[in-house]
């Protein structure tokens, strides 16, 4: 079935209830080709031609020309635009002229490194048979590691292995680092938030050791389209970069469907579960033999949709059940590789996946993608949608709107999704909390000096001082030394703010380890009574040992899932900036946040009906972070007449603004917290706070502070245009609200925002 006919097929089904609210027809794009300033070496040119490539796209040629000049570049073009050649060709050209030259390729996932390894083999098989390269990660056999260190011209790895395996053992890598000519950072937009801030420190540690061994490698970065590529790469690497963003690659026709779940009933403003809609689309695509990936934002949702789909197909098309699987982080490497290969070779018709398959892993030819909820950024939206129809194939993508302010904003304003500029990628290389973790690692690798402040930035001095006070660094002979034998990198988890984890054990199989869960997420996902999904099977968490950091679980058959609820408290520590904005004053500074998971809801599968709410007795967690906050004039509250509620209006503004902020910054709603009050303890004023939900902050609140009037405007528009009367999940309700979304007042929120925007 052709993809465009499939849309009509959906409209003809009995289950269709006018869910299609917009179809964006994206026309094909013709290729544009560029010229190199000098021809490639003959063997390399012949290798390209043997791969079927006779000309380079404009962005490929421009990137190679700039790299030849010795300049750092960042290439920001579309998915499947051939960015890999932008670094493979200059690297291979350099090795052709100097066999001692070395290159380090960094990918955010092992799967992507394995995929690029296959591509490198294909490119070099005809002319560079003696070239040695390979992946160096946790799956690399120890017997192969020494060989790669000694003789590989190109090493493909990831930031985790660079942090844990290479930098602490740099003496074993001395020859490689001394001849390191290129560092390639693929999918650079992924390095944002906490992960990106960690990687920024790791890259500075790498540059520091390269200087020791006498090299200054050139950084070549590739990224999805973002609003601030130059700023982002500077924050990530500490180096200025030339931006190459004029895409010369061809593009096939794509139909992009916005699919909005219908209301659950005539008397409610709550929409039907997006998971049910996704199950419907996924199973219909599979039935019609349209190969697809259905993307979800959470592991649990990927497993739920697979489970629902298997149940539907088992009843109606049992032969198709083996042709669908789920894919996510947490699976064993061999499981993930098998699914990738089955998808690539056309053995699977459908996969439900997290963002683990969003990046550039080649999964063959796909007909369609389904995005269960807005992925959080424009960049991720196009990354996921771009997995279907690579090259010039006609393809189909669906975005299912969740019942939250931002998704529903796009459902009502498709032009904002398809026409607006991309968001800013945010990270903070000066995050004190993270510098305190990485400076001991750097000192272990080589004693620190005052000259390192230029490399590590403005947070260096404060971090060094606190580390000295804690005894984690010792100062002598104008240097700071790490005083312990064990290397500190093993205590730093770069995928989270904390290195601590909880072990989830299956008590039905001799307490077998199921998964490890980050300590910062443990209270939300493996609290007593939680339903935890692993490979499509539900497990009931029966116990959580806080001291041993162990949770016990057993397999169960249930018709519900669980959702935690938290409360928070916030105190102002420092006010760094303030600005008058119309009728209010806005601030940016440091705050201390205390969060506590207090209960969880049991929600029925398919319907999302709340079956019960159970209390929890878990300790609070406190951290310092960055926040924006703003005053709300008391006069607004005085003008509100009963039954309007000033507190409910503030609360509604907080919820809606948090939901809309990802429109401007590359973040997820879960990355942000908030608080609203008619009289804050520290100021006595009516105020709304929005903070980064990570210790130290990563720049989200700061970006919101600089764009606050735009945030107010978009928030007002989202609330005003929502068709509900009193407020709903599409505008002012929050699934995380510790007060059960009480009090909330939609009309009061509109009046407050109008007053804030009034000149």
C-alpha cells in the first residue's frame, strides 16, 4: 500500500474519529553538488566511486574544504544527508598523506559506533585494505584493546569509554594521543543538559592531555539543526567553529500527519490515551506491511505499546506477532544488535523504540514513523521522522498529540511545528557540581595548575577551593594533586548528576539482576508498589532497601501501570540578575529545592482510569540549582472576583509555562520544576518559579529568563485557545503536581498573563 493511500485507509476505518487534524505535505528536494578546492587522493576517489558516489553535495564539499584549512567545523544538515563523509574523507585523506596520523570518532551510543564501523569498512574495502580501525568500548574484547591502542589509525568510541578507559590510562595511549589529528563528534546536539555538561569537561580533559603529548587535534562536529550551533560547539569543546548549514542532499516526498486523540467522552475535556492511538496506528501499519518505528519518550511506554499491539495481533493476525519487537536502552548488547539487524534486513515490520533508535543507525528502508508525543525538540522531531524514507523515497510520519500544553499547542498551530526555528541546545561547562567531579579526574591524569583555569572556565577556582577543603585535592609546588590511589573516573556517571545506582533484582529467579536504575530516578520508578516493565513483562516492586540501594521485584500479570506524585519546596539562595518587564520584575539566580515522592497512582491500561492512590514513605531529596522567577502584581489578585482564585491562577501559570518552555530550549518537561505561591517565604511576594531539575542547573532556566516575554505570550496563547472551560491536561494540569492539580483557575491565569504582558 502506498503511504498516501494509507492515510485514506485510516479515515475509512470504523475506529476513525477525526483524529487527523493536519497533514503537512513536504515536497521533494533536488540535490545540489559542490566542488573541492583540490581533488581527493586517487585511491580515495576510486573508493567513493566504487561505493556509487560520483559527486559530493554542497555541504560535504564545503566541510572538507574548511577542514583542509585546519578549522573546527560543525555540520548541521538533515538526517541522512551524508554527514559521515564530511569527516571520513578528510580523515582518510590525512592518513593517506601521513600514515602516522590518528583520528578519534566519538558517538553517543555503541549502536551508532557499530553502524559507522560498517560504513567505514564499506568505504575503505577497495583501496585501504591495510588500514586498521575498530570500536573501543565496553563490548571490545580485552585481547583487541591493546592492538587498537598500538596500531589503529581510527578508533571509534563513546564519551563514556573516553572518560573511563582512555583518559585515566593515557600513558598506554601516549603514541595515539601524540599523533591525534582529528576528533570527530557525531550527533553533537545530543550532548546537552547534564550529559552534555559532563562531555564538555571530558573533552577539555582530552585537549589537556593532547597538549601534554604535543598534539592539537582538529574537532569535526556533526549535528541536527539547532538554533545555536556555534555557541553550542564552543560550550562543548571550548573552541570556535565554522557552521556549515546549507544542505545539498536530496529529499523524497513526505506526508507528516498530526494525529490528535479524541476526547474520552462527551462530558470530559480529557483526551483518550495516546498509547491507545499509537497501538492502533502501529498495528495498522504492520497489517498493511508498512515497515515502521514507533518512537516513545519513555522505556515503559515503548514496552506498553508493544504489549498492547501483541495482544491485538494475537487475536486478529497471530502470524504477525513475531514481526514486532521493542528496542531500548537496558537490553543486553547482543539483543540490541539482533533487533538492529532484523530491522535492517527487513525481517521485522515494526519496532517500538525509545530515542535509542533516533540517531543515525542504519536500519534499512522504512516506510513510516510514529512519534508518540512531541519528542521535546524540533531537532528530535525531524531526527525521528527522518528515519523513514531515506533518500528519495516517499514516506509517512505521524505525531500523536499528548494531553499537555505543548503538544496541544502544536495540534492547534501546525505552522509553529513546521515553520518555527529550532531550539537552543543548552549545557553548562561551568556547572560547579560537575566540575567537582571532573577536576579530580583531571588531576589524577596530570596535576592541575592555575593555567588550567583557561581551559575549564570560570567555575575552576571555586571548584578547586571546595575540593581542597574536602581533602579531595592536595596543593604543593604550585600544583593540585589527587591524593588517592583509586582513579576517580569510576565514581563519575556521565549520564546523570549522580554516580549512584539502585539494583533491581528479580526475586522469582534467585534475585537475578534485571536492571540498574539511577539513584536520582529510583524513587520515581522503583518505589514499593511500582509496576516496572522489562522487555514487555510487568514486574511489581515489592521492597526498596535505601541503605543497600536494592529493590526487589517479581513478575506479575496486571491491567494497570503506576505514576508517582511528588511535592517540592524552594528557597532563594542568591539573586544574580533582575530585569523589569512591563508590570513585573523578573529574576535569575540560585535556589535550593527539596523534592519528595509522596504517593503513586495506579492507572488502568488503555483507559488511564485512576484505580487508586497509595501513600509512600520516602525521604526528601535536596539540591541547589538555577531558577528564574517573577513577581505578579498584587493588584491583579485584588481585581479577581469570586469564584476566581489568585492562588489557582498562579498555579496554573506555573504549570502551563513549564509545559511551554521546551518550545524555546532543548529540554523535556521532566527536566524542569516549578513552584508558585501568593506569598513566598523569602520575599513575601506573589511569585512563580521555574527551575532546572538538576543540581547546579544546565542553562534551561537561564534561557527562559532571557526569553520570558515570549514564554508568557506562548503560554497565554496555549491557555486561551484550549477548548476546555475550567482547565485540563492540555493547558494547565500537570501529571507531576504534588497538590493533585489543586487549586487551579484557568480564567485567573489568563488575567495574570495579560497583566504581565500589558505595557
